[in-house]
C-alpha cells in the first residue's frame, strides 16, 4: 500500500501493513549534522511526503528560530540564542491590555506549503501517494505570545472581560485561517498547544473545559466537516483532558508518552485514538544507548496500538540526540512496526 493509504489505515484502525513514519527534525539538528543526517533520513522515508532541507538560508528562518531578536507577524519579539532552536518571547504587543484599543491583527496567512516549508521541509510527490498534513495552528500559546504568560494566567484566574474579548477575536482569526486551509487538498490539519507540566495540567481541568474546550471544539468541527483529520500536539502531563480531546474530535494526538505514563496510555487510550509517538526526548533519545532507544520504541508501540493501527511513529530529533541514536530510532520503527 502507498503512504497515504498506510496513514489513513493507521489513524482509523484499519490494519496498515506497518506503522507509518513521521519525521520531526528540529532545524538546529539539521544545521549540526547536515548530510550525515540526510543519509539516515533518506533510508527511512516518512509517509507524509516531506524532505528536510539544509539549504534554507539562516536569514529566512522564521522569528522563533532565527538567531537574535526578531518580531513576528503578531508583534511578539522572540529572543533566539542558537539558530534553529525555538527561542522565547520577550516582548508582547498586549502586555498592557489597554493597547488592545489600537492593536491591529495581522492579515490571515495564506495557507500552503511555502509558509510551512520554513518549519518542516518541503512536500514531494503530489500525486496522491502521500498523506498530506498541513498547518500548525496554536491558540493557548498564541494568547501567551500576545499577552505574556504571567498576564494571561492572571486573566484566566480572574476570568476577565478583556480575556473573553481577546479569545473571541483570536478564535475568529483562526477560523478564517482554517477556512483557507480547508480549501486545499489536505488530508489533515495540525493544531498545537502545550497544556501540561511534568505532573499536572497548567490550569485546573474544569477551567480548561469551561474556557478552552468549546474553542477547540469549534475549530476542530470546521476541519472535520471539511472531511479532514484533526491532529493535535500537546506536551506534558495532559491525562485529565485526554478524554475531552477525543470527545471534540481529535483523530491523532502527539503527546509525551513517557510523561503521561506508558501503562496509563495502554489502559485508558490504546485503541481509542491514534497517537503520533514522542519517543522520550527528555531522557532516552539524548542520553540513552542505541539499545535503550530501541527498547523505548518497543515499549511505546506496545502501549499505543498494534496491528489494527493507532500508531504514527515519531521521535523528535534535536541537536542533543547522537547520530547513533537517530539510526537506532528509525531501525526500531521498522523492526517493531512491521506487522506482515
């Protein structure tokens, strides 16, 4: 079967021939390893039609990856210490909420590979053999980048009118952007917001359900109504809202299995929603041995799914991951993910 069929079967639990592979290479790793990394990736082509580039000029990196201090389209200033590693926002256009009276939202971005290329490579093929996944749409994180994290959490605590207005306007912005993506020939759209700490949610689950669940439900419904899958990335211990994400239509969740707990996932999630794996990048990938990497892949696959589907094989490759561990990662994807 071709890659598109393989991914669709994995997402919808319809017995793929093997686990699909999804690359996740940080720009800094590409800059560090160059052709040596490309040689590994070329032996393990992913199932989404993306190749990684080493020819993107540093000056064309987006603000959150471009070294120095750079302002993005929303007016947030990013401080990046090392090119290719996501920086931190240091100046916020609405740090003072009274500035909202004169704040101008950016024009809705044109959808499609040219913008996404800056983050993830470029699409190859185009003849329908690849599963086409587009977008990288945030909401909670965009609120933080506009308002500042401390201010935003205070807004949430007081449930301020200003927060409600800002949330409504950002939702309208995102819905307009989603409309552009759904006009194109994509199989799924990708959303992302990190909601977890190491051992708990960033806010109370009931607060999340009251303020944020309805927003995500509206965005995801627009995607599902267009016949596309909803992909959602979120880091940390998000156990409390996992059922909610499934309830509002997420098809694939990219989460930290090692933080959530392999046993918890196997007991509560396995077979109910597809998981794009995040092989332990806090410990095993950068600091483990190749054999430990392979053991972690096997353990993760067993927790997340099986021959019927439910697994998209992925491990984030940062500049701290040794080449031998990258090789072991992809070898394990095929070793433990080939069913027939």
